[in-house]
């Protein structure tokens, strides 16, 4: 099968490669670029473990071919932290609010939450739950994930985080 040249920016860095037209983006990211943050979960787009941000949209990378990402700007969990290693507010929120257990869903959940906060910097609990509904977590019950996103939203807005009274 003949290969196709693709070029894209991944986590702010230009990338060029020759890929088979049928190569899924998740496999390109993991196997060709060695970015193993996006996970292969269900391979049917149900779980969201493979979620990446592509040119301003959350995309499940198991449902897209690498050639479809030609010319795109892609953000994975590896691109979330600052160049000096400082955690992004969402990464910090997941750590501080215990928003992860096994960690399998965490990269996709954080990247999806990043896009959610870009679209709505001050989401309500209901808006957060709806916004992450395409990403499944089998461990946490979501309460601490929601708190982690609320924590990050407050930090990004420069206001103190206050947990809602239960």
C-alpha cells in the first residue's frame, strides 16, 4: 500500500511522516510519535481514553485516520504541562482533588476538560458532567473528577476554589 505524507503540529512541534492511509491517529500518536498518554480503550469511540484536542475540538483519536489530521494542531496530555514542567491547572486539579484512581481514563478526561474550559470557563456541575459524558471512568464515580475540573476552572480564573457544600 502506498504511503501518504502528513504534516501537523503535535503539542506545539511540527511533525512530518509518511503513513499508510488506513493508519488510525491513535496508533500514529502512540507508535510513531511515542506519545503514549492517549490510551487505546474500546476502539469503538465509546470510552474516550484516546481523546485528543485537534484544532480546537475534542476528538476520539481511535475514530480518525492520521491522514485526516494533516495540517492540524493536535494537543495530547503530554502537551498540557508548561515547558518548565509546571502542571497545567487541570493536572494539578486531578492531583489535588483525587480525580483519578487507576489513571487509565485520566489523559483523555483532562484533554476533554481542557476543551470544555476553553468553551465555557465557568461551567456548572451539570455542565461539567455533560461536557465529560463522552469519557468513561470505571473507578471514580466522577465526583472527584468534577471537583478537579471545578478546581482548575477557579485556578484559571484566578479565584479561590471553594468546594460546594454537600
